[in-house]
C-alpha cells in the first residue's frame, strides 16, 4: 500500500482555501494510481466520508471532488493527527519527500516501487506550506526521497503529481519486466 500524505504546515487551527485546493488536487493522483490519501494535522472533524463530502461541495477540481469521494468510499482516504512519536504503523514506512535527502536515509522512487510490489507499505509525506516538512518529521521518517533524482525543487502540487506518476510508472514497468499482467491503478 502506498499512501500520499499531505502534512499541514499552513494553519492547524483553521481550514484555508490552500488546504482545500491541495486536497482536491491530490485526490485524483491517488485515485488514478490506486494509492491512498492521508491528511496529517488538518483542522477537520468527522469521518473521512463526511469530510470528503464537505470538501467536494467547495471545489470543481477532480470533477467536483468525485475522486476524493471515491477514495473515501473505498476506505482509501484517511485523517491523521500530527504525530507525537510516530505515524500509525498500518500506513507503513514513513518517507519524507524532499529535494535534500540525507545520504544515510535516501531511498529512490524505484526502490519504493520495488519494495511496494513485494508487499511493503509506504507513507509518502509531502509538506504543505512555504517551508515544507518540519525538521522533526525528517527525524521520524525512516527514509528521505527526492522524486526528481536531481535535487530540483518542485511546487507542492507538481511534486504530488510527479511522485504519484513516477512511482506508479516504475511499478508498472517492474510488473511488465517480471512478466506479470499489468493493470493501471491496481497497486
């Protein structure tokens, strides 16, 4: 299981338009590639389906929130609190996405794809806000991943798309190479 996790660094007290836009933009990516979507530290209350319905009423992105609703209906939309000592283990290994990975913690998108196909789960943490992920998340994360491979800084929503597409493409290629039938969105 691969989960795209949006980590809120905008405002933990009030939901802003930037939150809604990021959620609405990430949902079609997660849906298209068969990934889960988690929101970390967002000022939201209620069950995931209720939250998805509310957000869907306020966006035209992703066919008016359709993909977020689909994720919620299939139990692939999750609401998490800021971690006290770590992330819930059912989401797998935490990976901080960054253009500046520490060499001793670096993992490539190809490695993530390979390990995900062998049954390992990953929580891909993407920081929302001007400064990205906070320092303590880099400490908590077992791995750091640069999706570009070239240490290039990407705007948040561009990074969300690049992360989803790159890992899904690697997974598809690895399945094809091994002779297994490939099917889009079945990771």
